[in-house]
């Protein structure tokens, strides 16, 4: 094993080439690393392989903060918050100028409305009767019952569904009457 020291932290290089912090040389105020922190630190070391110097430096900084904290969740949450703030803001996308019901923004050729479903779900937790409006270049269609229907065809299916629900309600009434 080769022992090296930096101003921040002494490390040990194993015969395999893996560099690890020399925990005995940590300042007494440093907390003990949790098992999770050790796993994350190991993952950070592996993630550095083949990366450029800036990325390796970033991962070293994250590792240093984890070592200071003794555990990784708070440090990783802070890193994610910083990365989120660094995202380049994008210009607001303009609403669709073709269909008022289209929820797509910016430049687009395929148009889709928000989906609406019955307020109940089936026993598997899936939506019941999801429906939306679409226009994929071949005219406005209604996505209903796993089909792309013209508005007239959709009205016909809705009439069939109403008749079916009237029959279902009649069955419920009969059950309640005890017949």
C-alpha cells in the first residue's frame, strides 16, 4: 500500500490502485462515516474513471463534503439543489396556435388535449374510460375506447355507453329491490 497525504485528507492506495481515505488520519471532529456514506464514496470513486478533470474535481468536492458530514443524503440533496439552480432557464414556450384545446407548446405538428377519465379506477388502479382529443395530421379525432374516432363516431359510442349505463343502473335497482 502507498500512503499519500494532501492538505485536506490522507489517503491510502491499495495494490489494486484504489485510493481510499485513511480514516485514522481524519481530524477528531470528523464524524464516523456511515455504511451508506462508504458505499456512496466508493461509487463516486468508480464514477471518476475515464472522466475529465473538471468532473473528477466535482466528484472529489462531493466526496469531501460527505466525509465532513459523515453521511450522504443531506450532501447529495444539497448537490441536487445546486444543480437545479444552475439549469439554464429556457424561454417560455408559446401555446398552440392551431387548436385551443391542445396542451402542446412551442413548435409542434401533433396536437393532443389533456386526458380526462372517470373519477373512479378499476380494481387494478387503472383509469376508467380515458378520453382525449388528438390531431396527428389526419383530422381531429377523439381517443376513446382505444380507438381514434371522428367526433360523429365518438357521439355514437357515447350514446352506446349511456344505454349501457342505463342497463347497469337497472341491474343495481333490481338488486336493491331484492328481486
